[in-house]
C-alpha cells in the first residue's frame, strides 16, 4: 500500500501530494471531509463525484447540501440507541444469560 507525506504549514494548511490528488481525482475546489474513528485514527473523504446521474432513481427529493458521513453516523447511532431503548422497554426485566457447561469443542 503506497504512503504519502505532506508538511503542515504555519497557517495549518496541508497540501495533498500531487500523486495522491491525481489518484483520487481531487482537483482545486473539491471538498474534503475529515473524520476521526473511536480509536483516534483520522481519515478523509474527498467529495469529488455527484449524483446527477442517479436523479429520480430512489423516489426521494435530492438533499442540498448532500448529507455528510458524520451526519450519517449520527443518524445510525440515534436509530440504534432508540431501537436499544425500545427493546429494553418491551422486554421488561433483563434476562439472565445461560452459560453452557459443555466444552467449546462440542
């Protein structure tokens, strides 16, 4: 896997290496979104494509501006949290987990 290196300027700007920008199709004016994982790793996503060719395929109105990865993650987390709470309410009291006394090889 190739690696790329850049220097952070005093202003905080970082210029992508030319080879990486060409490989990812990033051109001047394209947006780039950075996000951090729970493990502290940082990734970025270049927003270079459009969905113009998809118009009308999904039956939902186009959203302007497009939803970001962060917004998607937050929406998924909210949904899972609500689902978890609903399951807890419906189940009443928590069930005890049964443990099997059989060896794992069986």
